C-alpha cells in the first residue's frame, strides 16, 4: 500500500456557497465555475475510466465536469445522513453507495441513478481485524498479566489529529477519578493541549501518573501506533465521525461518543447507540454546571462502564456485529464495474 505522500495530487478550485452571505455566494460561484473549467481540463488530460467521490463541495466541480464528459461517477456516503453536497451529487452520479443500511431513506435521489444503491460498509485497514492485545499493551508499556494494575481496563481517548478540546478539558477535570479505575491512552491532538494536560498529570500521585499515557499524535509506523491504541483499549472515548462507524466495530471496541455539534455526528452516534455498541454524551453535557465534575454525564457513563466488564463485553459483541471487513473490496469492485461498463 502506498504512503499518502507518494500519491499524485491535483487541487481544484472549490468553495462553499450554501449558508453564506450574498457577496460570499457570488465569490463562491465564481470559484466553482473556475473549478469546473479546471476539472474539464483535468478530465481531458487524464481521461479517467470512472471517478469516486466522498462528498463535500470540493467534489461538485469534478462531478459536473464528469457528467458533461460522460465519465461514470460513484458518490459514496460514509456518514449515516448525507450533507447537501452528497444529496446534490446523488442526483447526477452514475451510482450511489453508502456505509450503512440506515442511510437508504436519506438518499431517494439514488433511485434516479443508472445503477442501484449499494450498501458497502466503510473501508478500513485489515489490521484492525487482527489486533494483538498483548503486543498492543506492550507498545504502551502497560503492565502484563500478573503485574500490578494489569487487571485495570484501558480507556482510549482520541479526537482526530487536531484533538477535541471539550473532551480534553473534561478528561482533565476527571483525570484523578478516571485513573483510580483505569489506564488511559490519551491522544490529545496537536493544538497545544498537551502542555496543560501534562501539568495536570504532574500534580497526581506517582501511581496515577504511571497509568496516564499522553500523546499529541500517533504515527502510522513504529510503536506505538493508533493500531496499538485500538488493540490495547477496552473502551473508547471519542467523537463520532464517519470513521468511528467502521473502526470501532472492526476493533470490537465499545465507546462513549461525544458528537461534534456542528455536523452530522449526532446521527452517527445514534446509529451505534441504537445497536448497543455505544453510549452518547452530548458535548455540552460532558461536565455539570456545578463545581463537582463527577456530577456530569461523562463521569456517569465512564464510572458505569469502567467498573462493569460484562457491560463492556456486551457492547463489544454488538459493535463487532456491525463490522464490514469486505467494504474496501466491495467499493473497489463497484468502481471497476463502472469503469468497464458492467451492470
């Protein structure tokens, strides 16, 4: 598999239009027109047999150009609920695919596509299905069986490469209480939160400090990696972006989900909650308004699951039942079929 840095990249002009003022809409429309011209030029140069898009306004110029050049297109919805761009692109795409069956009712436009709607799952690396718990724990220096604190569960906290400040602040407020019950692997992001989290940890008793493993970011190679983090964890605390719909089930990992408030993450979280794989805590309800952080919803969920291995096991079972290990192959085959004109 190629590293991201080795893939050829071509940028196209694009801009958001919906929800903007008149001036921004005019400017955005001009940028989109420029993007369309550039996309037509790109298609004429590279002559692709088929195009895969995952939504967002950045796909609009390319899909319009592809329609004009009669290049087949496949639009893929990774979230449960489509945004405006995916809804629009589903009306002109040759085929529409989505991650979960629950998305079907949000995509009536797919009935107009030349090919039927596909529910394929979400592609993730095969390594997520082959995690070695002992090896993963060793990568973080966690105690092995028979050692002190080895019986404690491992909580994985993460929020993407930039982190999630509200989650980081809540963990900071609850850190002594969490570490009394668990080891914590905390990937806090690269936006400066690491410093004050380390300062908080430094004020704890040495035994609790030893249970806290803080990283701004985990690389794709070496040790530890994010794969090791998934393999070592017994419970996750994270946002509910589209990738969580696949990564958590692939790793059979129960989760406390804190949806980012301004996109469709609520619907993603609700999907996992409805299937018994997660608990949802809204961003504004992480901590209470009182001075006691333990009276907030996050601590209620954490204390419940960290102290109940049977509940975590049930959630892990429900989570793994949602896994789609063939997603990448299914999506790739659909794109190949478009490229060669098979029905």
